């Protein structure tokens, strides 16, 4: 099969032929229909996160089941499926306590060192990214990396649910659990940020402030539900958010007044993975507010926060893939789409071929797209 091969950081992916094995007992062979190009993959291409090479990147996809292992009962050939990076074993403490996205025993879903590799090239193993590797014509996955879906949703839209939508919407609904009538700010209006905006709208937020440095993305954010926008390329986003969310407020002259002033939003979300934005995300919340960091901040970087702000019960938290239980959440998001409550159609800025993957990364860095989707025959 054809696949886009990662040979190491700061190198373009190359399109090469890769061998893919037959499914073992709990494995499923999927013909890839569409794969979104996510910013998380770019982190590895740029060397901000380490990964062994050669490898096939990609982790946001949908497709059709071709073959199943003899122990698989959940799926059958012909089923439409979405893959998810939150592969789970089903019996570790995290899985059993309702947090399969934090599975602590993913090795149980992988092949052993002495087993034939799922992917290989010229007789040598090819690393499987996030236990998925979706930048390829086919995927060989553990059954617990897949959810069966209705065939009423086009597979290119379904692919977006595999990561970006589940991460963004889930951060709002599952991790932050925002309250109806609350005020929200979202830093970054790419695929994940736009999904967070839509999640806030679904949850009933009365004010949704979108922050980005590209005018085109801010215009898109308005289409997806933002009530206000802030152009961070020419203004201080924290001050702008405070003026929008708390007009006429005054911090006062003493420290106590400054710390307890009712400024900012109830909830803020960082959807890029930039240290400065994570710090601004925290600064933008009011006393008692919650900042949720969705983006992948590069390895080794530290987020610095103003210590006295914690005395005002401001909170900061992380999220892993939107706190998903993906076999429950993804069908719900599909229902939102079919009901017209979740806009996936307009999230796809470009449809490309596998051979265009490097161009998709360039367009992403330039802020030209919300999401590019690689389409397969």
C-alpha cells in the first residue's frame, strides 16, 4: 500500500510503498477513506515531540472495514468506522473507572517485540504513530481503536471526529463541563479551536470570544458560533477579553482588589499548544474561572503563572483528547451533525491527495485552512 513516510524531524514526508500484515485475533484491517491533517502531527515533523523513524504519521481518520481477526465480534467487513488515538485495553484502573482516554495499559493493544510488525518496509518495521498511522491507504488496528458509525455521515466529515472535533468539543463538554449561560474565550481557531467554539455553543454559552491572529480564521469563528472576536496580531488579547466580558470593571488600586476583581470569562481554552497562549488563557479568566489547555505545549517548556491569582480560586487544567469515551461520544457528535447542531461541512477547507500531505502542513502553518483532509480512493 502507499503511505506517507516520516524519516525524521525537519524532513518532508515521502510517499512510499509499505507492507501491511493480516489482522491477528483482536485486530481489524481498515481501508482508509479520509484522514484529517492535524496540528499534532506537525509537532512531530518539526521535532517538538520525539518519535522513532521511519514511521507513518496521521491519527484522524475514517474508513471501511475490510477484514477482522477471528476474536473480533464488534465489527465486520463493510462497517463504517472512525479511528481514535485513545486506544484502550478495557481492564486497567483508568479504563475501569470510566477514563479509557487515559488507558495505562496500551501495550495490551499492541503487538509484542517478537511478533511480526503490523507495518514494514523492505523487511524492516515501520513505527505506527498513536497505534493508528492514518496517512496510508489502509490501517491495521486493534479493535479498541475503532468505533462503528452510521453510514449516513460522509466519511470525510466523520474523519474530523477522529481527533479535532472530539478533542475540542470534548474539552468543553467533558473536561470543563461549562454551564449554560457562561462566558467563554477560545485561543486559536484551527480545527480544534473551532470545535471548542461549537462545543460552547452546544452547551449554551451566552458569550463566546474567539482569539486568533488571522482575520480569515476569525471570520470563520463567527460562522461557527463565536459572538465576539479578538485579533491578537494587533491587540493584547487578555485586555480585549476583559473589556468584552466585563465592561466598565475596575481592578482597584490595592492588591486584594486587583486579585478579586470580577474580570474576564468563566472558561477559557487554549487550542494551539503555545506557552504564551496558555499563560494568557489563565490570565483571561475571572475569579473562580477555569482555564483548560488543549494544545500540545512542546516538550521541555514550562508554563509560568501569577501565583497570587490562585488565591482567587482560578483554576488551570489539562485535557487528553477531550476526556473522551469515544465509543459513546463519537456517535453523539455524529447525531449533532445530522441534526444540524455541529457544522463539519465548513470545517474542511481543502480536500487533497496523500501526495499533497506536505502542502497540507504548509497551509496549516500559514493559517490558510481550518482543516485539510486527505482523500483516498
